[in-house]
C-alpha cells in the first residue's frame, strides 16, 4: 500500500506517517523496510500495546509528529487521515490543500472498491456509501449542517489540531470514543471552524476524487463494524452531546440518530409485506378474494398511507440505484433494489447489538471495548477505482 500510494500521489510536499503498536513487530519491520524506499515514510511506535481505540492510536501518532517538528524545525500545515488499507486518489492531497485555503476541515468522498455483484454484503456498502457521499453529504454541506468525518480522507488545518489539543490536554481525539471521526466533525463545527465537503473530479480520468478500499464482505464482519458505528455515532454521541445544538443542527442530529428507531421495526415491516405478498399470490392462484386487500380498502386513510409509503420507497430505491450507477455502472446498480432487504437485515442486527452492548456496559459499569474490523488489502490489479463518471467538474488550479 505504501509503494502504491507513493507512486500514485500527484503531490510533492508531503510525508506519510504510520501509527504502530509496540507489540506489532511485523508492522514495525515492514515500516522499517518501507522507509528505505522513500524518505517520506516515518512512523511512531506508541507506548501502549495494541489494539487500542483508533483515537488513542492517532493521538500517540500526532504527539510523535509534533515531537519531531520540535527537533527538526519542520512544520506541517495540513493533516490528512487514512487507514492502512486505503487506496489514496492521486489528486486527493491536491484537492484537500485547495479547499483548506478557505476552510479548516475538508471531507473527501469515501467509496468501496468495485466488486462483483455476487458479493452482496460488500455491495450493500457500495450502495450506501455511493448514496451518502454523492447525495447526503453534498446536501448537508449546502444547507450548513455539520459534516461528520468519515475517519479517512479527512483533512484538517493545523490550527484545528492545536485547538483540540489545548481543549483536551494534548489529545486531539477522545481515546474512549468508538467513533472518533463523528465526534471530530461535530466538535470542529461547534468551535466555529469552517467545514467543506469535496465533490471534485480528476482532470485526467474524470472520476470522483475519493478514497477507496475494501469493506467487510461477510454478514458477521458487517454487523460487527456497524455495531461499533451505531454505538459511537448514535448512542455515545447522544450521551455526550445530547440534543444541545443550534436549531439548524437539530435536524441533522435527528437524521443521524433516527436509525435507532426505524431499524428495529424494519424487520416487522418486511415480514408484514412478505405476508401480504404471499396472501396475494395465493388469492391469484386459487381465484379467491385477497383478504388483506379487502381489509385495506375498508380503511381509505390506510390505503392512502400505504400508497404514499410505497411512493417514498420507490423514490428512495431510484436514488440509490442512480447514484450506484454513477459510480459503479448499470450492472452494479441493477441489483441495488435486491440488496436493500439484506441491508435492512444487517442494520437490524447491528442496531440490536449496539443497544445491547451500550446498555450492557452501562448497567455492568464496564468500559465500551473497541471492536477492530479486519480489512482486506487490494493487490495491484484490484486497486482500480471505478469506471469514469459521465460529468466532469475540474478543480481550480492550485500549485502544491
């Protein structure tokens, strides 16, 4: 990954810093070998054995970077965060540096790498991230909503790092947070810093300038990761920040947390839909009246409500399919409606587990434990981003 990113990044003045654990000897050895390839590679070995939370790892990494700055006189202006398995877009640093001239935090899109349609669970991630990063975050940014960091492809100006360290006593991130990224976006906005979401395209391939990687492709791994996301983004954030926000931000709180309410009933709704469908097929086969339809027709308000709900579901499916088509092509998008029920099952299980883990820790007076997600690293052939998008939006020229 280091070799590939060093070869691909179209930027001159940057360094790559790695956060390592003292008990991870293979990674320390790999970092040592990689440093022979380029003087841009540096690393910090933390004081605590891993795995700890990502926030704790990054805190120790930043302390090591600032310590080296004091020794060498080098000063970094921009901090861009990534996971080890990320395929960094060649123009990502260029775009981040351009936008950070006028903003303090920039979030670039994060997208799963393309996989065959048979990888249903990975396809769920592709559907959701394509919709969220091509639609939701753009609208959110346009209407002044705070932009939650995705944990990767997040760029900060130095003054944000320094301000957060002053507030926390040298820690930029809360080491007890399971989703330090979401907390970061909210705190940056509350401190009065300007945020921006990038939706620029490469001047060469016309593809979206985005970070890409493989996401979990099994049910167990997806539930495990999403349980941590829901616990951190919804429950921990609710506990820490409550609903204390400016009126313009309350709506975004609601959007982020409503999954706690609507994911659990989803399974019941899907069961009722399946029951009605089977009864309809049975009525058609035997030529008998559809009892469910008759019951609905006797209640005009219910029939109107169901038709309105069906329209909203169809609209949502159309949007998800459309954004998936934009990023991954029509073959991937054609299966998006079929993947949505599987997404509901994953989210239902993750929501249940998140509530169980969170309140179990509270009642048991135990700390919440970090649940590490196992990631796959793409080889050279797999590290292709996606097909070029149809429309191009070229970023303004900026000399790195």
